[in-house]
């Protein structure tokens, strides 16, 4: 094979590979992400969270456990600095702090429901539920992705400016909730291996 044919063959292969790269990147979209997340039957994870509140000099830190049982049950058990339990079962949110317990019907609080639904619907891979409340933007690929949720409803937007989730494959690894007033919370999530 002559050098000119070898160069031509190399260029042809290189052009083919370059043409294939965008097609492979384009294959990973919101549908594929939601399908991957929906395949998780249930999940247990540990979390650490920092809340940045404008009136405080230092972030408020907490840690604990998350449990998701598709499609409707999400539990957040804060263990440190003090125990607290939030359980979302269907449209009922139960909050326990010490000896106090509050039960909220989420249909009465659409602003809160929108924020909570973003987490539950993402973990369940429920694209339709997310798109009822948020505009979705996905960047990256299957090995590393970022999903940004911007509220469509003015009431939800009055509370939440943006939710950003970063992950890999079928796992959400970090979640940042930016509130309309500028305060924000950043949660780091680590999946717990189940036996």
C-alpha cells in the first residue's frame, strides 16, 4: 500500500469516527436517563447536606439516610446534628422532630409539592411527572450527566429558582436546590450497597 493510500485510508477512518461521535453522544437523552433511573427497584443511600442561608455566616450541615421505594415513598432520616424524619408517602408528607409530628397534604401546598416531586419523580424516572412542573435540560452522557430543572409554574418558581442534579448512569450523586431568595442546599448522595 502506498503512503498516499495509507494517508487516505487513515483520513477516511478518522472522518468516520468523528462522524460517529456526535451520534453516540446524541443517543443519551432525557428518555434514556429516565429509563435508567426507572430501572432502580429501590434505593438506600447516605447523604450529607449543606444549607447556605443568607443570614448565617456558616452553612448548616446535616447527614443521614435516604430510602426510596418506587414509585411513591421517599424517606429522609437526618441523624446529625439532630434526628429528624421526613416521609413522603403518596401525597402525604410526615415530618417528625423530637416529639413533634406534623402531617401535610401536599395538594394544599403546591410550592412544596413541586420541590419534593422533583426528587421523587427523578428517582422514579417519571419524566411525565417532572415535565408537568419543570422545564428539563440534560447535558453530558451516561457516564456523567447533569439534569437542570427550571419551574414552569409561577408558584413553584416563587420558592424554587432551579434544581440541579449531577449523576452517573442510574445514580443521582449530588443535588443542588437554589431557592428564589438566593439560599441554597447542596446534598451529596452515596448509594448504600444492598445485600
